C-alpha cells in the first residue's frame, strides 16, 4: 500500500463519477501548469489573489460551456468535439493545479484556497457532465469516417455522460449535482483530517534499540530525555522494521492506525450514504456497481469474484508465511500462539536477515538519496533513449527540484520531485499529474510527492523499500509523460481504465532486483558497489512474505468494495471492518485501531482498491517479456513504450496488453510467482 493514486485524471475520471469527488492516492491528483499560476508556484501566493484567479477562470469556462450548449449545428467533430476538448482541457488544468497545491503547498492559507478551487472546478465538471444540450450535440456528431482516436473519444464521452446521469429528468439532474458537490466536500474533509492528524508517542532512548544510528541521531530529545516518534512514514517504517521492543511497535501502530478517528467515522458514513444515493438515482444497485461499470472488471460482482480468486490463490503461500513468522516469534516468546500485525515487519526482517542473509540496515548504506534519484534517471534514459536534465523554473518549496525529459531535441515532458517530509504536506507517496499533455498545445508535466528521510542531505540513506516506492512512482511519471501527447485530453497520459494504471508502475519496481542496474548507482560511502552475492540474496528473498502481503491486500480490497457494495444502513463501520479483516487477513485485528478512518483510498479509490492487485497480475505478465529478452534490452523497452505507454488511453487497456504480449493477459505468471517458496 502506501501509494496514493490521486484524483482527477482530466475529465475522464471526474465525469465518469458524475463529478470530481477528490482522491486519496497513488491515487493521480492532477494539477495545472505552474506557469499559469506563478505566484503560487513560487511559494509566495496570496490566497485571496489565487481564489480570484480561480473564479475568473471558471467564469470564462462557463461562457465556453454556454456557447457550446447554444450551438445548433452542423454537428461535426471540429465544431463539437474540438471545443468540448478545449473545455475539458481548461477544467483539467485548473482542477489539477488546485489538487496539487491542496496537498503540498507550505502555506496553510494557500492550501485552503486550493481546496475552495478544487470544489469549484468539481462543481463545474459536474455541471458539464449533466449538460443535456452538449450531450445531444455529441450524440448527433457523426464520427464514422474519423480516425480511431476520435471515435474512441466520442465513445468514452457518451459513456461518461450516461454514467453521470445526463439522460435523467431535470429534477433528478439537480439532485445529482447536489450530491456530487456534497461528495466532493466530504472527500476533501476526509483527506484533510488524515493529512492534519499527525500523532506522536514519546519513548525512552533505550526503547529504540535496533534502530539505525542515523535515525536516532536525527531525532529531537525532550527536556525529560524522551524522544518523539511520529506517525509519518519516515518514523513508522523504521520502527516497525527494526525496533526490538515489541511494546513500542504495538503502541506506535495503535496510534498510527487511529489517525483521523473519531472525526472521520461520521465523515465516511455520510460519504457512503451520499454515494449510495447517487448510485440509486443513476439506476445502480450500489456505488460499487457504478464505479466499476467503465473499468476493465466491469461490475462489482466481478470485482468480488476477483478478490476471492486471489484470496484463494494466496492461501497456501500466506499460511506458509504465517507459520514461519510464528516459528520465529516463538523462539523469542515460547508462549506466543499467533502473530500480531505490529510484529510482521519485524519478523519478516529477522527471517530475511537470518535465512536469506539480507539485512535491511546493511542495504541502506548503498542507497543515498541522490544516487538513487540519479540511478533511476539513468535506468529510464538507458531503456528509452531519453535525456533528463534540470529545469530552471519556480517551485512551491526550496526542496522541490524540477527536470525536463528530452529525446534528441524533442521535449517529451517535465516533472517535479517533492521528495522529503515537511509540515502540512501529503504524508505518503503519490504521482500527481500537473498538466495533462495535449499534442501541439501543452507539454505533459507531473510531480512525484514522497516523504523520504534525508531532507536536503544528498547522502541521506534510503530504505530498500523506499527505493521500490521511488521506482513505483517513477513508473507512473514516465507513463504520464510518454502517453501525454494525444489530441484529446481525455485520452492523454495515464488515461487508461483505472484498473490498469498501476501496472506500468508496478512493473518498473522489478528493476530493483537487477544487478546490472543496481551496480550503476547502489554505491556506499567507501565507493563500493553493492556486491553481486547480496543482489543474488535479494532475489532469493524477494517472494518471501508475498503470500501474507497479498492476503492483507485482499482484505483492503474487500473493505473498499464492501463498504460501497452494501447499503450503508446495513452495517457499522468498525464491525464490518473487523468482520472482513477476520475473513481475509491472515493476522488478527489489533484492538483500539480504526483503519477505516485513515485509509485515504476510501475517498479516492472508493470501491476499487482491488485495482492494485488486478494491475499487479497484468504487470507480472508483461514483465515476463523482459525476463525472456533481458531487463536492459532496448528493443523490448521500445516496444513496451510504443505499445503500452505512448498510446495513453487511445485504445482499451486489454488491447494495449495484447499488442505488447501478442496474446491476452493471463494469471499464469502471477500464480507461478505466488506459488514459489
């Protein structure tokens, strides 16, 4: 988990839900071009000025919508679809910029102003999606003799209008608009409660036995000699992984998994109620049925069947993993009868160190932040024959760095790296789209938002798991840049079906096990590259714990789906969560924790957290091509870029995968990996 694929991928996602309701993570939170809002990008924005600019922009877009609504023909692609595309592009530009600033700007007033604008753009998106006049104009437009991308844009636009409820009567459309506005506000409140609720525990120095020395040295000490540990990833991951104190790990997880509780209990309950009413008005049995209709999976029943299929598939491996965890735990505590959630990371690290000779603390020395960054740049440059260089432009914080990607003299795209924690910033890891690229109109621009330790210190050491996160998010980034050159904003960048978007990012993670790649940048302070035998041990240990991890992921997916598949008045949030945790997770529920209150994906992904595993199945299958041809084979990489990344959403995802593999995707490669011990 840990990845937020956030929000508004142009209008394609906004209006398919009847409006932009916000997003948690990986999901891609979308922001407009910084150049359009230099006063915000430079970090010295006056919120009132920015809100005024937002209102002015929205008023201008409203005029364009009204003009298209008044159009009386002839209904041709250049007279209907082209102006609609321009409207969607302007909404995406404004909404995406607001989405990013709401999550990363250091000034709380600017974040609040951004939130106001996000709501306004969302309402505008809903207003467009419910425009019966524009829907009729699109429906009357003949695209039979047009290019494939125009026909796909036409099809998806009509689908979006229908799912938004444009064909309902005026009274129903008015209620739909009210619901979407409320859903947006509730989603923002849900996210904000998580963002702002950073909790702490105070510990005695001796309780940090097992933690890396640089971690302890970086912590402040209180007057009474205690050390404050936060619920941010930079603290929780090392504590869960290295701390010998079982009680410390238990206490921290209890606090960590109770963030935003109790305030988000009421917010989430109402959010589920509003979504359920919206789905009912649109003729669906549940919001889960609505949200899955335009995905690869097709329906909530199919999603549940997929979750149960993966759950069953993972059971033998999960049981083996838990048995190994318990056996190791009993060496320390002979009376132990089960493995608790706060013990899993620690036990997994012990077993990797003892049985596979893979020590996460030893690994850290090879991964200074700046070398990891440059190494990932080098990997992408090698595979895809591109060049990444610094981009001199304003940013919203001094620690944010900007870059451009070129192929020869052609500018492919631009991106920002906002990689270190600070107050008021989004707390996890996410790929945000700044600008959805449009051919000959605007260059695709994206931002990676992470929270890696080290700050401005280029020698700050990263956890090996953080290297995976970096690669994952960079996979989203290159997808958005390479795919961001379509004529239609709805088809550009990461615009495939939502349950495919994680596949390219999950596949790029595989290069963290490639010795040739690692030795280009995994070099310690003494100038020694990571040893080949250590990389071999990493590969041997790579699948350990995957069974248990997959089972836990299916618990998250079931929670996401069932909260939105069942009528909200038929269950209590905590009771249903514990029931699903008992059914799907191989580990028991930890008392006094309220995961539903801080699982941000319940806003952004709503019912479709299953998409992570669905994409994983496809990613493992696609990666088999590289395994056969070589991980650094440029011909395979070029074919992957041309057939998977560059098309964006111009063709259905299943067709993209079949074009690359030469066959439909299958479960075989994933099942084989999961069955390996």
